[in-house]
């Protein structure tokens, strides 16, 4: 452990004590200097200084200042848990030699934590010749307690921490009898008490679910929930700026897709996200969610500016059958009607509209196939253009893809706004799906069918997505996971396809870092038990 010990007499001598109204030659300052010299020579301060030196004797005298942060073993070195940190790595002499892959070392306490659970595993200490002077029974108790508590629950810690206090008192009692001031015995006792204090200060790494669930889909949800939490630390919901109401035709699709001859007044608004890149899209999704869940919303037509286009989104407010409301992405310039059929969305494009106006996963695939055949454009080119729009939503795709512009915007708003408004972590699956298509490992034809690879395709996924988000929240509250939905299973399958080193968090960390979203590095979530 590296603690802040008293500075040496030599260091203090170079920093004269200054008090307002006194010069360095005044009698008052001379008295202070004399008193400081007495303190520096006291057995207690000399012992503490020797403890500070002995806890890390391997550290070079020119070592960089203590960073006071956490480091994760990755390969041959360590990486900072704070992904925004851009300073130097710690001196190799300070890194615990037994630090295992994915374990986390706190350089302020020398505590070592399990990367998957966050539980204490050891307190690093460079053995000293005097360590053996501590009675064996006290050392054995410390060795057992330094392996950490078995869980991070309040009840477990309530039982664990008093044991550390008792051990520290017992060491103090031994020192009072057997360790004279300034002796090697006192040094050994102080070292062990300091290590106990380091463990007490942080017996678990952070508040988090302590044990990854056995179910692989639940493990994936744990990884996705952590990524969504870090992303949304930076997200403010987009704002809805009300516009003038408009009249739309009324249809009743239970009878016909044709207008009934009646119209309905519908409120409008413009959705304005904040931030840029992935944060902008998440802001749009959360803004859409707020409008849909608002009790003030009955039926509303939102517009979202993407590049030079504006994407309409039909919103239906909460009801008994849809407590969180619902919404549908509509096409550029598509005819919009209000459907009185209670089994339909409300605002929608009539079924007899032209194919270029239809917005759904099967229709996306049909439109893509048609345009690609006419323009000879491959999937990776389109996916790369969409990934560029994810990073810069104010920009249009290249002019060479002009015939695809409307379709790409509508697909992006569906994947990056509508679906994450139902299930926020699926925004990562949207980006990963585009990456898989861009690098040629999969195609849009693999992602978009009802039984496709993209998690939110097919019937019932809106409800399943909301249930998946609830499952993520439950896992972070250390509650049992429910049986996984098909959405969660597909999310898990994608993380397994794209993970490196068996860590389900790894593709999510990569997405966050690519978009410059810092924070604490995502926890290590192994694929299986």
C-alpha cells in the first residue's frame, strides 16, 4: 500500500513555514521550526516514514507521482479503468507481479479485485524481513480476510468489516506489549494495520452485480446494461418543440385503406437532440420515449432532422393496452393518415401507398434489393455510409448514393432512434450490425428478415425489447433474471460473434471508445460460467 506519510525533515527544511504577519526570521517562526524538528524526530513520525518507504521498496526514487486510480491487467501491461486518462502508465516496479488478466489494481490502496465480480482478491504487499515478527495467528487471520468478502451485499459486509476491526485491535494489543516504539516489531505491526485500513476503505470495487449470472443471455444483458449506463451518463433527452396542428385523412383499415372522407387534427412537433455522434442518436431516442410516455400525448406527428432530410415519426400516447405509448417511423413525403382501427398504430402510412413510401423491415429489404440492382452498390458501401452518418448525423451520405439517401435515413432512424426508444441498449446492436455488414461478415439480408440477426426484427419485439430493458435494470439491482426473450438471445449471439478474448463487454467498449465516450471501463463479462 502506498499511503501519504509524513514528509522527511529534509523536505520540510526546504519549505519554510510562513504565517501572515511574520517573516522567516521572526521569533515566532523560529519557535515553529524548533517544534517541527522535535516532531520530525519523534518515534511515531520516524516509524510512519519508515513504513511508507517499506511498503513499496521496489519503487525507484524517480518514480512518477502516484496516479490514485485503478488499472486493469490487459496482456503484458495494464490499462487505466478511467478511459479518459491519457497520462503515463505506472512504473513497472509498482505493478503487482501476480496481477492476473482482467484483474483490477487500485494503486492508492494496493487492493486487487476480481474483474468479473468486483470483489477483493488480495492486498498486494512486497514481503519484508520483519513481517515474520507478527505472531502467526494474527498473520493467518489477515491472510484469510485479505481474500475479501464472498459477496458485496450489506449483510455480508456487515459481518466482514467488524472482523477486520477486531484483527486491527488485536494487532494493536500485541504491539502495546511486544513492540517498543521504533522497533522492527512496531514496523511490522504498523504495516499490517495499514493494509487492514486499505482493505476496509474499499472491500469491493464498486456497486455492481457481484456475480455474473449463469445464463449467457443474462450475462450479455449485464454487459449491455453497463454500456447503456455509461452512454446515458452523457445523454440529455431531445426536446420536442411544438408546431402547428395539421389535418390528416382518417381511414379504418379494418374496412379499407381508403380515406373515409373525414379528417382529424393532429399535433406536431420537431424533435431536437443534443450532443453529437452516438450521443445525438441516444438523445433523439430518449426524447421520443418521453413524448410517447407523456400523458399529454394522444396522437402526435414528430419530425427529426437527419442530414438535409426530415424524418416523420408517428406517436401514439399511453393507453391501457400500451402503457408506454408507441411510435412508427414514416417515409419521406409519404401519405399519412389516422387509422381508427384499434389494432393499428394510429398515425401511419396507408397500405395502398407506393412501395417507395413503405417503412418496415421487409419493405426496407425490398427497397434495398431493388435499388442495389439498379445502381450496382454493395452492402458494405451502404453500411459504411450509414456508420459515417452515425458519427455525423447532420451530414448526408455521399452524392454517389443519392438514390439511397431517403432509405438510409429511414433505416437509421428506425435502428438508432425508434428501437432504442423501446430498449435503449439495442443502439449498440444497431452499430455492431452496421459494422458487421461494413466488414463483409454479414449482409442486410441476414439482418432484416423477421427471423434475422438484428435483435428487433419480427413480431412481438417491441414488447420483448421493453422487457429486455427491464431485465437489465433488474440485473443491476442484483435481482434474478427472467427467462430471456428472443431479443436478448439475439443480442447475446451478436456479442459472442464480435467479442474478443471471450469478454462480452469488449465490442461495446470498442463502440464507446470509437465515439469518444469516456468513463469507467466496462466490467469484464466472460461468455460462460
